[in-house]
């Protein structure tokens, strides 16, 4: 079940020696079969066991009762298996007891229960978080003008942001402010693409700026380019951005042309190559229209 017989297994035995008394046929195998029936594949059982060792002592009826509690967050069918894989501690009674407190906290923030439940299904780790810790991040969002309906959008898209350390979040805010954004605009970026605020400045954000500078989009243009298409900052350079730039050059555009177009209409880098190819030979003319007529300042 663990997948290996090295330190992990020894750790389990040392921590829970009683597991050696369990019956393989009447306890372990039925438990494994039940977990598989809710979507926990056999290859993932070791992960669940190592992250939540107490499950090995639960009988099937006990696990069923704990799983039925997940219905409170609207979990159905495969949702349960996915939640258990992401955060096996959802099967802990104390974790589900925290749900009501979390719900009450977000209710005070005017976030609908439906949106809270959706965020929890995507990131069940929220159930293990205290409301005092959640408040630290919600307050940071509020400083940027993100509350109520806007807050709901953020936690649905990136619920893991709620578990981030405020100081790490503020580093991203400061980075964007240094590029020339005010707090209001940073808040808008947070609502549209919250994933940015969970990235690495050095490995992700600066690399995208270096990519832009590489074909002629420099510092003064960054605020305009990012505001129109913040998703750019979390796009993969090798697999997404570079192939699109290369394709545009293949159909006859120079780096200077592409830089001009991106400065005018940065969502251009969000078009897939398949979408661009649909325009065929008309693409160059289309892009000229994008820059010269439809998206002029």
C-alpha cells in the first residue's frame, strides 16, 4: 500500500505499531476496496495512508459516516475521492467540525455558501485552516479593494491563496507596484488572475518580463501589457509564449512588428496557434487591424 518498504514503512510501524495487529482479510482489504470505490486509486493509497495514518484503524462504516459529512460542501461522486487525495485529513472528525466556523466567517464577508463550498471542493486544505489565519489573507485582499463578490471570485479561482503567508503575498503586491501599478489596479489583477500571487518572483514573474524584453517590449510598456493580459505572467514560456511568437514570425512578422502588436494588444499572446491558423493568409491583415484601428488608445 505504501509503495515502498524503506523509511516510510518503518515510520508507520514505529508511529503506529498497533497496525501489525490488524487483519489483512477482514480489515485492510475491505478498507482498500472501499477507498478505491470512491475514487482513490490503488497507486495513490500509499499517499493517503502516509498523510493520514489514522485511517488505517477506521472501519468502513466509520469512513462512510465521515464521507457523508462531505455532502455539506456539495461533494458528490468523484469529488469525494479527489478531496481525499488532495487532503486525506478531510476524513478527520475535527476537520469537518471546522467547516461551520469557516462558513460563518465567509458569511460575515458576504461570500455565498455555494462559492465557499466550491472553493473547499477545489482546495479541501481550507478545512484545516483556522478562521484567524483566513482573516489575515482576507484583510490583505481588502487592502486592494477585493471584498464581497470580488472576494468570492478570487477564492473560487485560487482557494490556495487563502493559506498563503501574508508576507509572501505582499512581496508580489510590491513587485507589481514597482512596475507602476497602483493598489486599485493590483486588486483588479488579483480578481482576474489570482494565480499570479502564488508564483515565484524570480522563477516566474521576472522570467516573463525578460521574455517580453527579448523581442522589444520594455519596462515602460509593462503596465499596459500586463493590465490587458495579466495571464501572460503565468503562461509557460517554452510551451505557450515562445511557440506563438515563433509562429507569428513564420507568417511574415518581424520581432519589431510583434513587439508593436503586443504593446497595443497583449491578449494576442493568449491566442492558440490553432486559432491563429484559422485566419491563414488573412492573419497579417487581421493583426494590422487589431493594432491600427480596433485597439488604438
